[in-house]
């Protein structure tokens, strides 16, 4: 195995790269030239999770409360919209089922890349 330098991280050695400085969002051919972009003006992410919350710091009785979370993100150019919510279910000391939503968030914003202006 030989070591080589690949400055633009496209998996083509600098000595063989006919298109140096290819962006990370590009698929390249064996010569290092772009054949397809992976960047689109918009995309979506959806993440589903299962978690445990430890109540020991909050109450005298130690409980591990399971919760389910759902997060959805939408991106369009430099704008984004995010939503997040979590739902818990557990049986308390009396055997009663406790459940409900917590930690719900909706937000949005504009992404400005500070370091691009320094290049």
C-alpha cells in the first residue's frame, strides 16, 4: 500500500487529479472531475429515537423513564425549519401510567457560513 496526497478528498491522488479542488458535494470520475453533484437546493431529514431519562437528580426516587423522540428538518438553500418533540410513558410508584409530550421545539433560521468569507 502506498501513501498519497489527496488535497480535495475526492479519492484521487493529487498527481492524477485533472480537476483539483473538487467540492465535497461532488461525485467524481477516476480522473477527479465532477460527474454529479450531491447538493440540492432543498432536502429533508427525519430522525426517530428511543431514549431513557434518569430522574435521580430531580427526585428522591430513582427512575429510568423511556421516551420516544421525533425530529424533522427541512432545508432550502440557506434557510431551515426544524421541529422536535418527545413523548414519555412510564408506570409510577402506584402503578398508574404516566405519559405525555415534553421538550417540543419548532424553530427556523438562516445559515450564514462565516468561514466562506475568509477564503
